[in-house]
């Protein structure tokens, strides 16, 4: 990251892409190690969930069809019903395990990438061993922020559900109600995307600043002001790529029965490799976006002080970066 901080505020969408690529390309070894250790398991878990969920749901749907065609007086009815109940229980346990592993590797990957870029920004020598020794300490702060964000998402969805119920009970079914419902759906997705942007930037804030949880979310909200359109367009593009990749995996690997086993395995490996690259690129971009937002608001980070605190993280006992120590100030 060879740009001075006051230059970062002038980076647009393609400038942020270019800067993220330069960072990864200039430190290929360390980012490759992080990708193999943390992002690869994350990618495997994500794609495996798609494939295994399809298998579980296919069995459940098949058994429910059989159950519908079976008389309630038939002894097989109770057996099939028990099998379906067991399959649903297995499916939800599988999803619980999936989300647990996804959360762990996601937060660990975020912590590792953000810390690595901070070291690059301060021109510190960084190795994979150092990163992995620091990540567990930084991860705790990112976890607190995630839990607060999760509660924000939960409350947001509860409010959306209440609005939906009120709308259905008051409007009924008509052309006007459909139009209003469509507009409400658009508003919901806009709010959901906004919360996601706040969460992503708050994760970076939790690693590099003293804020965590609600404070990190508030700081993230302030940083996004003035760069909301840039962040939104980047978020939209990356999510479209992720959706296309997921669709391709579903069609070519999970549902690609017309292909041979070797072809499906090859397509699966390609999708895994592309997903790994996409996740790494996303994490680097959101960290670069943090520095761009800081520069846009003329908030200076003293590199020497930041370097000292990164060393404290390495030696043990995470010491949060206070605004006084890091000399965050309005220029």
C-alpha cells in the first residue's frame, strides 16, 4: 500500500479495485498462506452446504410425496412420518453446524486479512506465523461487533415482519396493495444492504480502532458518509459475482447430471478456486475502503503509533488503539 493517506480519498471504484489487486499481488506469499489456511475451509464449507442441502431436501421432498400417497391407516404411514421428522432434525442440525463453521472462518479470515494490510500500510515485516498468533486476539473484538450486528439484523427483520403483517391485514389483495408491497420489498432490501455495508466496515474498524460492537457500527456509519454510492456499487457488483458463482456451481456440479463425474469434479474445483479468490478480494477491498473513507473525512492515522500497537498485539494481550495513541485527528 504505497499511497499516502491523503491520496486515497481520490480513489474511485476502479481505483479501489486496482489498489486491492496491487496489495494482493505485492504480497502473494502471505495472502496465499492466509487463503489456504482460512479462506479455503470457508469456501469448502460454503459449497459443501449447497450440495448437501440439495441432497437433504431432495430426500425430504421425496418422502413427503410418498407420505401424501400413503393412507393414514397404513402401518407405513407412521414409519415414513418418523423418517421425515428425523430428516428435518438432521437438516436443521446440519445448518446449525454450517453457520457455526461459516461464522468462525469468516471472522478469522477478516481478522487475518485486515491485520495483514495494516502491517503492510505501516511497512512492518509480516509473516504468516505472526498473523496466526495475533488473529485469535483480534478475532474476539470482531466477534463482539458481529453479535451486535446480528442483533441489529434480528430487530430489523422483526420490524419488517410486523410491517408486513399490518400491511396484509389492512390492505388485503388488490392491485394497489401489490404495488405497495413491491415498494416495501425494495425498501427492505435497501435497508438490509445498508446494514450489511455497516457490518463489513465495522469489522475493519474493530481490528484497527478501539471501537467494538455498537461503537464500531456507529463509527462505520460515519465513515460511509460521502462514500455510500461507491461502497454500494462495489457491494452490489461483488454480490452479483457471488450469486453467479453459486448459480454456476448449482447447475454444473449439484444438478449437472448430464456431465460425467470427472467433469463435475473439475467444475467443482474451478468454482472453489474462483470463490476463494472472490472472498480474498472482497476482504482486501473492504479494508482499502476503510482507508479511503478515513482519508475522505480527513482523519489521519499515525503510521508509527499504529505500528507500535500492532507490535503490542503480536507480543500478547490485545491493546485497543485509542484515539489519543493513534492520533486520530481532524485535519
